[in-house]
C-alpha cells in the first residue's frame, strides 16, 4: 500500500512537471476569472449595457465590459499583462473576453439569482407580488415589471 501511495504522489510521477504546469495554468485562469466575474457582477448591479459598437481592443467604441477591464488593468498589473497577452487573439484562443463568454456568465448568474429568489419564496410564510406598469412613448404596449416583495 505504501508503494502505491509513493507512486501516486505527484512528485514521483513521470509527468510531474506537466502536472505542475497544468496546476499553475489552472490557478492563473482562476485568478483571471475572479476579475472578470467581479466586473460582470459590478456592471449587472449598475444595470448598464455590456457591449459597445466595436469590440476590438484598439477601438474607442468598446462597451462598458471591456472599458471596465481596461480601467482595472491600470491598477492591476496581473490583469494588464493578461489583457496584453490574450486580448484580440481571435477565435479558438482562450481569453474570456468575448461577448459569448460574458453572456454565458450573465446567464449562469441570472439562474442562480432566480433560484435564490424561488428558494426565499418557498421558505417564506407570506409573500406578495407587485406589478408596476409604465406606458411607453415608443411602443403601443405597456411594459410590466414584476417585483417580488418578501414579507
């Protein structure tokens, strides 16, 4: 049994260098994702648009998502190096800066918020639903906003 443990140890493996490299890369991308998800949560709380007219990094018309990451990179050397190295590398390259990834994180976060609200409603003794309608100047139909108030 001790021999099996020694052989399975990451230091006694043939591919130990490869394993360490993979663990280092995992840690690197987790650190990148923490900054990206924090930016997405920040912009979601503000309720502003994420994308602009031109998503290229050299463009002056990028959206709030990329502008926020650029702003953070002024004070965060790790993010600055990541943006210099991985931004605008094209399709098929990992960067976590594309609008598809951003939309996916927004969708995942939205599902978690919805599940949390549903869980609170299920656990509450009483709850109410308040509907607030506002006539739109451009549309004939009315927009309805549903606010769930827990009592």
